[in-house]
C-alpha cells in the first residue's frame, strides 16, 4: 500500500513532468519540411552521399528504367568492399532525405547480402539503390567499416 506521503510525491512529480513537457512544446521550433521541387534534387542528394562516403564514381552505375509512358525510375548500382557498412550508408541516406519526406525501405537479399534501398515519395518508388559487395574492392581508410560483432546484413 502506498502511504499518503508517497502519493503526494508521485502527484508532484507527475505535475512537474507535465509542466516540463508543456514548456518544451511551447519553446521548441517546428521541423522545417523542405519541398521536393524536382526529382533531380534526390539524385543530387544520393550523389552527395556517395561523395561523403568516398565511393568513387567508377563504382557507381546509374541506369534509367521506363515504368510507363509518363514515369521512369533511376536505379543506382553501387559496388562496395565486403566489410563496408551498408547499414551506415542506408542510415545516412535516410537522414539526408527525411526533410524532403522521402522514405527509404531497405531489404537484404541472401546469401549475397546485397542491400536494395527503395526511395519512396508519395507512396511511390521512384529511385532504387542496389549496394553489392565486390571482393575485388578494398575498404578505404575513410569509409565506414562493419563493427566487430555486427553482421553485415544488419539493416535498420
């Protein structure tokens, strides 16, 4: 059984947390949503992410697939070292695209451990990244590596 003193303490803590939540709600600034004016902006963000990860352009292949007469999709195929952290690439891409309301959905294909990342805008897939391991490529010092104990197929 709770004593009267414990009940008063609980009510006081609850009131304090409510006041703190109200204060934070009033003082916080809304997240600025950026407007996607052209799909080429997404291509620029993808290219910039590759540049940040120091992925050379000769490891990236871009092709355009016609879906129907009014819609095409760019598909990027990226070759990376076997110990390159694909999860980190996926996370960074999501972080870059989130303000534009572009969602990323990743899927790993076994046994190859290839990662497909689909970029969705208005519930429509309009870009795809295929990240493939290439045993002939060595991980560069300035690229993210799979951490010890982490499986290469872990995708958030």
